[in-house]
C-alpha cells in the first residue's frame, strides 16, 4: 500500500490518500526506490550510439559535468539535450549511474 500526503494551498497538511496500487515507475537498479532518471553515459563498441540507461532514483544518480565525459567530443549527439542544428550540448550536466561516475572520476584523476 502506498500513501500520499495531501497539503493545502496554505501549506497545512490536509490528510492522506492511500491506495493498494503499487508505483507504476520501475525500481531504481541501485536501491529499489522509484526510478525517475536514466544513466546518460554514452556507450561505445557494439552499443555505440546508445546510452547506459540504467534506471535510477534521484538519490542514486550522480550529476556530472558534460565536460567530464570523454566521449562527448566524439559522440555528442548521443546525449540528451543535443541539438544537431546548433551542434552543441544544451546544458552542462548529465546524470550517470554510480559505476560510470567512478569511471569518470578515475579517468579524470589519471589525466591530472
């Protein structure tokens, strides 16, 4: 059973609505909570042109700077927000899964 708190326009709690219907969102692949984002890390090899797409909740997703993605220069059209007419990324951050965040961090440390 899931319950949702109802708040009035004045910010005061009015009550709760509980249902027996479970969430229609898929579970986060890290913790099992409702997933709200996908991993945007661009893949290579046989999956070139695709992104990781692991289902993540906001708590487990790691927001990184677009510049920290090494593949952006070679494959910018894979990322959300890319406008091929303008030819550049519209935005400066993307969400990635913890595994790709660790990879980005390690690669960045080696380059320094």
